C-alpha cells in the first residue's frame, strides 16, 4: 500500500473530516482545499473546509460557500476542529502557518492529521506526511492522491477546476522553475477530465478593479526603487498609501512578478504595511538567487528558493533601510 492509498484508507475510515490550509489564502490553498473536498465527496464521504481568513477577491469566482472562516465564525471552526477525527493540513508545513487562533485548535485537536505540502523543512506534527518539495504546488499533490489511490476516473471538471487554478497560480502561469515534466502530465490529466482552462485564465486575470490598477500604477511610478548594482527592485507601501487606493487583499500580489519583468532583475521585494506590521513578498530568478534564506534569517519568514514571504515590525522607512543594508550580502554586485 503506497502512502496515497494510506490516505484514502484514512478518509474511508473517518467519520468527521476537516480540511485546513494556511493563513493569507492563495490560489493553491483554496484550489487544493476545494479539489480535495470534491474528491472526498466523490468517495461518498463528507468533509468541512476550515480556513483562517478570506481569500483575495479575485478568487471568489470559485464556489467558496463551503469554506468556514476562523476570522468570521470562530465558534463553528472550534466545533469542527474538536469533532474532527481526521484533519488535512494542506499547503503548509508548520502549525503556526494557520495563525495563532487556529494553531491552538490544531495543536489541541485529537484527530489524526495528514499533511500534504510542497514547502521545505516540514514539522513532524502530522500522523501522515506527504511532503514533495519538488512538486509545483499542493494542488498537483492532490492530483497525485486521486491517481495513486486508484481513482483517476473520478477526476472531472468540478474537481479539476480548482486544482488547475492551484497549479496555475503557484507556478506564475507555468513560468517558474518549479514546473517539471510531471507538472504538465498532471495538467493533461486535469484537462482530460473536462476542465476548460481558458475560462480559468479569464476569470483569474480579467478581474481588475479601477482602484487596484490605480494602486499598482502609483506603486510603479512613485514607489519603485531599482538597485541596479545588485539587480534588485523594491516597492514599499504604507497603510496610508494603501487606504488612499481602497486596498483589498490581493491588490498588490502581482507587483513582485511585475518587478521581475524589468530587464536584468535578479530579485524583487514588495512590502506593505498591514495589521501593524510590514508584510514582505520576495521573488527571484534562478537557483543562484534564493530569497528564502534572506526571508528566514532576517524577516521571520521563509518559503521556496524563488518565492518567499516574511514580516517586519519596523516602520516602512526602517524596513526599507534594513533591506538595503542586507541586499549586498545576498546579491553580489556585478562589476
């Protein structure tokens, strides 16, 4: 029995299944959660998705009505976590990634825990762990689960659409180096299930609001700093600047990748002042320019080599100054 068959056996044996994912939901955490939910339902079982907080607005063309949010309904999430005899931990490798409130519930929960994730250095809290750091996304691993447990015939457009979304968003529309031959094999299996991929691209990308575009335009024209000696681009945005353009979660998500499109850039850093802290997004190109080490060593963060996150409790100006001091240590000046 392979590990995916073990996971299916746990699903079949469970009476109350809860699916969790990390705080600050993204396309992969939403997509893998919904894809797994629909697969479990196809197996004749029931499950509940409990997430820490809302996803960005541009993901809400998916049917997210089945997702219970800790930030909106803590009593219901608490009840579900306490009742659960099987808890899926999707797209995160450590209990703190679900946020402090859900972390307590997760660590106190008596149900079995199954981690399915692709980030480095997983903690050993789960009962079963599927950790494949070479996988493009957690959504790809859910397809592995469906196939390797012997149920590929169940992969239809309902299951496949959120899984395609998860792979699409976590690979930067298939341009990151995490995309391998296996990624395309998985995509082919999803498309064979009837998924209309062009509609997913339209629904994901053609959702800009005027305020979002104005914020991005302001950020690029007024806040962009390019450190040409080290080939790093930075944007910083204060809470006042975000408020001026009616910021909503997800409005700045594409900025780092946009900065990387500047000719010659090795890395891009975008940080925004939210909830009293600076939330930092790091992106880079190539194995020789990892950003997860910088995030982990100085900004209480981490992630993939070319896509990481972090935070700072300094002011906007202080955080920017700290970054500028550190960048020469991580990105060598080219003569």
